[in-house]
C-alpha cells in the first residue's frame, strides 16, 4: 500500500502474492466475459515499433529535466513541480517539443517527424491514420507534412469521416481522446501510426479499434514511433502489463459457449 505519510491518504495498492487468483475465484460465479474476437471475423493485426534516437545535446536537455526537475531549452527554464508534471513534460520532449512556462512551444528535436515522414512514404500512397496527443504534436505534424506537399486533415466531423471512408483523405489525424467507441472509419484505411504514446489502455485499444474491427478487409498495421531511452518505453511497458492483466481477467471469467 502506498500512502502519503503526512495525510495518510492511500493512492496505490500492491496486491499480495496469490491475490489475483483469489479475486478471479471470488467473481467467477457472478461475472461472465465474452470477447468479440472469439465470435467475429477479425482481420490480422500487426504491431510494429520504430525507435528514434536523440543526439547528445537533445539528450542532455531531456536528462536534465528528468534528474533535476529543471532544464533549459531555447534560453528558457523548463521545470516540473511534481512527478505527474514531470512525466507529462518528458513525454512531450520524447515527441520533440514541450510547452514552456509561458505556454509557448519549445522545440527539442524532429526525430519523430522524420520517422513519420518515412512511414508515410513507405505506405506508397495508401491512406494513413496518425494518432497524436498534445496539440503541439498536431501542429508540428501538420506543418511538417504540409511542407512536404501532403494535406493532413483531422478526422472529427461527419463530413471528415465520410471523406476518409471514401478514400479522399490520404493522411488523417486523430486524437485518442476523441476516438470513441462508435467511430466507424475502418473503410478508409488499414495503417495507424502512433506519433504520441498514451498511458490509457482503454484509449489505446479503442483508437486501434477504429481500424482493427469487423468489416476491415485488409491486414491492419499499427506503427509505434518510440524515442529510445525515454518515458515512451515506460508507456509501452505499462500498456503491455495492463493488457496482460486484462487478458488474464477475461480468460478467468470467459463464457464457455457451445457452438
């Protein structure tokens, strides 16, 4: 159990050895799980991780914030008041830019933008969906791709969805926060690129499910652009652990249906 030593407020629990099995046993007679994958004709899904690397100067800025909670970028001091703020700023830096204390965007590197450019080129004209998290990610993606002659477009309104599904949008931009359960865009493409990583397993899975779902006719490829030796890798590990725990729970209470 993790608790604030001054207030006594508990903010985290660590299950005891064997607790997971006991939990599954206690809920097995009142809980039933039915996975769509067991009953629907789903396409193949191929996840791919692409690593990018910061140079020595960029790494020094990142490590400075990580170790001292303060660093300097473009002549301005960037600081983190607590662990949560630190994690958010490190994620931004892994993506290539960070909000300064004045709200202005300070650019650190363009490693992910260059990898995104390569992946779009490798798609060879096929439509690509790009997932971003921070608004400066979106703006930098738009500016970079527009300079290359592309016309990236947000997938938000009904008109956007209709045009995407009709194949009229080569590069669609989507935020995991708005990639809800009912967004049916699987007809427009089968390639998803995660420019920014997110801690939420639900957001991650639901965004993937915009393309990897029933009705998809192609193999779905999910690319992850990960900056090496940064919090990006922590997010990938956390998503895997959460997914494993979720899969174990689902398997423990899985409905046995005779066909």
